[in-house]
C-alpha cells in the first residue's frame, strides 16, 4: 500500500523565500499534495521550477479565506516576506486555526525582526518550526530563538545546490563574460547613494567594460533612470532585463552590492564579490561569508578591485 502523501499549504510572495521554497518543493514533489498560492516575484520563480500554483491577492480577507479553506492540511509552509503582509497574515491566521506552521528563512539577516522584534509580544508571532538551509543559518537561528518556543530544523537549501548547475548552462550561452554587475537592494537605506558612488567611480576611471545594474524585485523599473541617463554616455551602462539572476552573474567578472542574497549566489558561481556598506549602522547586518570583500567607499573599491 502506497504511503499517503502529506498535504501542505504553501504561500509565498518575496523572491528570497520563494527561491528556497520552490527548490525544496521541486526536490520533494513526490512526497506532498501541494496547494500553492503565490503573488509578486514568487510567481515567476514557481513557474520556472514547474510548481503548479494559484494566484493570491494581497489583502487580509483573501489570505484569510485561503488559509481557512485548507485548515486541515498537515502543515503550512511560508516564506518570511517583508514586501507585503501576505505571509505575515497567513502565519497569524494559521496559528489562530491551530494549524502547524513552518517558516523557511532565507539569507542570514534580521531573523527576529521578521517576526516583529523588538515589539512586545513578538515571540507569540513565531511559527511552530523555523527551517534554515545551511549550517551557518542553523547556528545563528539557535542563538537568536528560544528552542523551548520554536523548533529550529536544518533543511538543506536545494536552491543553492541548483545554482552551480544552472550557472554551467548559462555559461555556455553568454557571449559577454566580462564587466561589473551592481546589485540594487531596496531594503537597505542609502541604496541610491551606494549606486551613485559606484557609477561615478567607474566613470572617473573611464571603465571600458559593461556595467549592469540589477534591480531588486520590488523596485520600479524607472527608479534609477536619472542616474542611468546621466552616465549612459560615459559608461557602457545598462539596466538588466534578465528574469534570472544567475544569467546576470555569469556574464560578470565582479559583483558589487550591499547585503543582498545575490552576493551569496555570486559566491556560489565563483565570482569576485564585493559588499559596500557606507552606513556604519549596517555593519551588524553582514552576510557570514569571509570570502566577500568588504569595503566602505569607492576608494576601497579602487584598491581591492582595480589595484589603484
């Protein structure tokens, strides 16, 4: 007699959480009866990975109806989004319905803040389980959360495992394999200042190779139009139109950003990676990878990357 599949409800919106959840579902597709509801950047990711899904509206009522419809599933699997309240509302309603709740954390920053810390009562917003995809994240989560309140479970990050394979495929298709990829991150203050400093520096040294700016999934397409217009005649400067982050990374020699997950993906793709944090307040929010070159300003960029 075949073993009965576990029935799960999956709700995702933000790109980071959607990547790790979609990769996990693809790897374990035969184990579950999946009811997936997604919105925003998650839709493209789930479609790319072949995960069947339905759209969910970004409203409290819509999310509540979906969760209550599936109140008898074995568990609810969620990302920890910040762009909308979809995952937050879904977690709250699932807890009210006494459903088993699981949040799969992506990246290594703001773990407690995703659940309302330092507000009073934030611990009541925690799920039954927190999944982490690597040992560094597991250690960090165990340090930050009381294990008496929430279970920390190591669930290998299948997205990271797939990156190398996909990078190899793109490597054979990309003609231009030089230049700099600059990662914009809407979540971190002074992103515009960071981008401008990098672009001005590259213009001043008369950098001849392509410079590509990749937007955060939540950014408007026209957010950096003024900067691009100002320097497009001084640099080979463009805005990425690629859906897949890995395609942009493979085409670059160097990836420069602030604290984006994209920097870790670039490390996995064996690229030179630079994190530039000009605001000292952000120094505590660092990705735990010593391979990342850390700088404070464009003078450091000159020394570290161009030997000036």
